[in-house]
C-alpha cells in the first residue's frame, strides 16, 4: 500500500449469519477471515455465541490468541440458545443497545454472508456513517458473489438518485479477506457538507450510552 496512508485498526466488528449457509465456501471464508485478523493482530467484536459463521470467525480469532468480545442480548442467553461465546461476553437488554455498543467499541465493520439480521446491522452502520454519527470503514466480504445482488441494488439506487455517489463510497467490497482489510485501512471518509452540520451529543442521563437524538 505504498503511498497510501493507513488507518490504524485494532478492533473489527464482524456481522454474519448464525447459520453456516449452503456453500462450504462461506464457512471456509469465515475461518480464513478470523485467521487474517489474528495474524494482523486485530481483535474481534461480534454478536456472541458459537452458531454458524459467527462461531467460525470467533473461533479462528481466538486460536490466534487475539481478544474476542461477544455483545449479546440477554434474551439470547436463556437456555443457552446460541451457545457459549468464544471469549469475553457483554450482555445487553436490547438489539439497539447491542448495535450502539458494537459501533462504539469497533474501529471498522465487516459483513459476511447472513440473513435479515446481518443486513440490518450492515445498513444501520452505513446509515449512521452517512449521518456523521461515526466515520469508520464498512465492508462486505463478497464470497462467491453472495453480495452481487445487493451491490447491484445499491448501484441502482445511486442511478435513481436515492443514494448519492459520495454516500455510495461508504460501502466497500472485496472478494478476499486480505484485500478487504487493506481497503478498510485505506478508507478515507468523505462527509456530506449538509449532513456534517448535524450535531449528535452524549446523553447527560446515560453517560456510557450514545444518545442518537438529533439536534438541529
């Protein structure tokens, strides 16, 4: 990455399925991503438990002796629904609290294949970046073209002028873990001049939680 300034990334939050998916390539890629993070001395933040791709990536990171933090709603821990978290675990009350904490504790975000929950987390982070709530890089690991349809839809929304070309740059994609991490490290956030005027302030009553109240 000669000539390109590199963003320091110590913790990456990974969004992915609690299922393994139909293609064994998804499992292999999740393990490989964990290995890449471990070798690059990057810690993992994820949704907790050991199911599906979530279990694959967290296990691989832990095997490389990097820290693993699972942030999980208390409801999921009842009757050991999602299995034991590989590493430290923080229990939260709601899904929204979980996502806010993931945002606060991570330096970047990666989405692997997954379902509605994974897509919700991915687009929430993109939306918050667009609104200047954070300026952290976000990428999808496009294994065997899994995200081709989604990326095409986003480009279609740009052509239809619902997403600006500047906002489109928020979503990064790559087909290998090493390429994606390199792109996250090289990412430079471009703030929308209009949205940069938005002011987000911490709540005085909940000092340890991010208040997403908009002040115009």
